[in-house]
C-alpha cells in the first residue's frame, strides 16, 4: 500500500478560525489560516470531505448554525487534516484561496439546474486585479451591443442578447472588492455589488467586452479660480490712463455702435490662428485616444498571454481505500490523456505547467515507486513507475484531475469509438471519435525508444477501452483520452472537430474486418486488435485474489449498460475469464455476444479469442478452424 511519510517531529496543530454564511444560491465556509495552505475537496453522494495540507483544530458550531440548510454537522478526521460535512442537499463545490484564507462555496445544484436557459450562449467571464484597476472581461462568441454603468454600490452591465455565465474568477480573484454577481430575470444584464468606490472604464475589442473598475475614481472638475480663492478686502481700483484709440474719420453718432461691435471681433488672421489651434488639439486628442485604446488592447492581450502562460502547481498524493490518488490541481479546466504503457503510467495535459514533484520523495509502498516530469514545449507530461497489475481510474473535480491507482478495474464513463473507413478519400483512414480532442502532441518514450501521439480530451473518463494493433500503428488502451504509437514515418495523425484521424499518403494497411459493435455494419465501426496480440498481463487486472470482486463488478456494469457499451463490457469480461484460465466461461460470453450480434462470428478478432478458448478447452479441431481464419 502506498504511504505518505512525514519527516521530523509532529507539527503543532494550528487553531483555525472558521466562519460561514448564506449567500444567494450558495453557502460559504471560510478557513482563516495563519499561512497559505492547500486544500482538496472530495465529493461523494451526500458527503463533502475537505483535506488540508496541515493539521488543525477548529470550532465549527457557529458556522454550522448559519449554514444548517446546506450542512448538518462537521466531523474532523483522526489525522486532524480533514473534515467531513454531511450535506443536506445536492451541491456544486468550488474552493479557492485568498491570501491565507481558504474559501469553500456550496452552490445549490437544484437551483443551478433550473436557472437559465440551456440554449443561451455560455459566456466565459475572466477577471483579474491590476495595480490601478480591476478588470472583468466578457468573452462573447461575436460582437455584442452592451452598456455599463456605476451606481452608488454596484456595477451593472447590460447586453443586447440574453446569456448564461459563470463568475468564478470574479468571485475568487476580486473577492475583496466585488460581491456575488446576480443575473437579471431576463438574463440580459448582471449586477455586481461593490465594496468600495470605483471609477469606470469600458471598451470593446473584437468580441471581448472589457470593464475596468478604476481604484482611483476620477476627481470632480475643479472650480474656477475666482470661486476657489477667498475674496480679499475690497480696495480702491485705480484705472490706468489709456490713450483713446484712433477713430476712423467716418464714425459719427449714427454709426458709433456698429463701429464698437466691429472693434471687438477678431481679425481674419486671428480666426485662422484659433482654427489651427483647435485642429491641433483635435489631432492630439485623437492620438491620445488611439494610445489609450492601444494600451488597453495590449493589456487585454497580455492578460490572455498570462492566462495561457506556464503555471506552477504542486502535485498531491494521498491514500484512498484500496489504493492511492494523484491529484494535479490546475487553476483552469484543461484536457487530459492518461494511459499505461508497460509499467509506466503517462499523464498528459494540454497546458504548460511546472509541476512540483517533491512529494514523490515521501512516497513509499508497492503501488508507485518513481515520478517525474518529462520536458515538452507544448504540454505538461508526467510519468510514474507503477506496480504490475495496477488499475487506473481518472476523475476530475472542477479543474483538478484525479488519477486513482487501485487494484480493481473501473470501467470508463465513456467509450471512445474507433471507426475504420477504408473507402474514405483519398486512401482510407481510421477515426477515433471524441467530442473535443486536443492536439495530437508527440511525446517521446525513452524507455521504448519511440514516439507516442497523444490527444487529451476534456470529457471526464472518456477512453479507448480496447487496444488495437495495425500494420502501420497501434492504438493503446487508455483511462482517459487517446494514445497512438506510429510504426511508420508516413503516418499522419490529425485532430479534427469531433475526431482524431489516422492516415498515410499511400493508404493504411487495414484488413477487411467487420464490426463487432452491436447493430453496426462492417463499414461503420471497427474494434480491431490483432488476434495474435493476446495481452493476458493487462487483461488479468491484478492477482486472482480479486477475481470474484472484479467479475461481480463487470457483470453488474453489463446489466446496467446497453448497446455498444454493453458489448465492450462483455468483451472485457470474456478476456478477463480467458486471462485467468476460465476458458469455458470466456467461450460462453463470446457465444452470447455472437447471439446478439450477427457480425460477431465474422469478426477476425472475435474468432481469434474464440479459437484460444477452444484450444484451452481441448477442442483442437474447432480451435484450428477459428485460428486459421484469424
């Protein structure tokens, strides 16, 4: 069992002040630490567990009285690093740090599910604090008409189109200045309570609406000098003697008024000078405006770059029932690919990050022995040496990826379908269907001396269940995402919307296989793996001690699934039986698959498995017939 060891004497427990309260649609719990401390939120039905990096003691009773509608009680773990909260309702959990404070928000899931229209666009809202201002950016899919205004204690932003949005960055990064946003009933505006006085600056750059809250509000216009300077005691004014201006000869009493008016009008030369000055001022003002816009544009672009820049995160490892959990705590959602190759567990994420792996020096046990970060210019690549027979299950809590190392097999939530299209133009190809594949990215495997093409996906626990081997490449079984090993330098692996496409300029070497998928025609689906490639070590899924447990688990999953997923799980169970020497049971499961799928008996891979089962049962003639076709 993996253990996490601590060096040195026991550390004194910190007395942490816990506060809480109810907000519109959510409850908030705040832990006031004396120093920054990381936390992991672990959700299970009806229960929330918070695991801190340090030991602590706390009195939860004042907080529980305020948030009783969300949390019933609080129970600290024996190691004083965790606390269990039985939940009164279904919630969505979000946690973040503000200085030394750890903030945990419990959002009413039922309220969130009923709020808003799922057909409305979901707007990405980013936020950040700058030295002189706070910035909130609304990333719309297209340009939008908007208006922003400040009242005494709130910022209101209105749009011409109804929308949905989440404001996690606003609430976490601007928590000292801005309260919880509220979207109007017509979903066309949002109001953000302000905790201080701000000035307002607004700008639209392409599809982005940029709202800046200025920390130094504009000062009111200064009053005139005459009003500002106190009047002095009146004094006698002595007017200087001024020589009378020369009068034109034609001025008389009748036209003296007109002459006086004319004398007050500027000359033509003076008018030209004023016009030139005005034009110059307009040009200068336009230049200043352009400079301001350019500065804002550069600032927004820089913010985008900073967001996409390399992060620094700390790897977490802890014990769980029956195994260990590796947590990779990104600050934003990123896609992932996780798979085994030999005794190496690979984890690839579509973001650059420097990962602090120092916790690996404290790891001991028989599940995992070594971990390292593999250098890559585009993605984050982690590799771990794990024990033979280790099973991997992947989950994600918000932006934190969790990789569980266990002894029992856990079926992925989604099976990524492999489709063979030999007649596709120009020379045929193989598709691996995935909703939002990233990459692919080329990862060097120094142990094997070759390269793996990896495509992370964002959807949790979506994986390739069955490995497939072709002449030109191999598709690895994964716990998350897609991994392909090219055997040919001509192989092209491309990411397209909805799929990863595999092809070569001269065409792939693909056998004319038919589908093993239930209800699929031969040209629609492919589940091919070379029949001679019987990977008993991986199919065995650990020692025989867990045989009954895994058999019951997979059998239950077969009952709960249907269609293609049921076929995939039956295949798993057949191979599991075969790898443990239960040939008759494997043959029976394969026959059941053939009874429900008329294509199964024509599938070379299915025939290969059946042939091996027949051989182990001593039915050599039948085995020879099956294997001769495969």
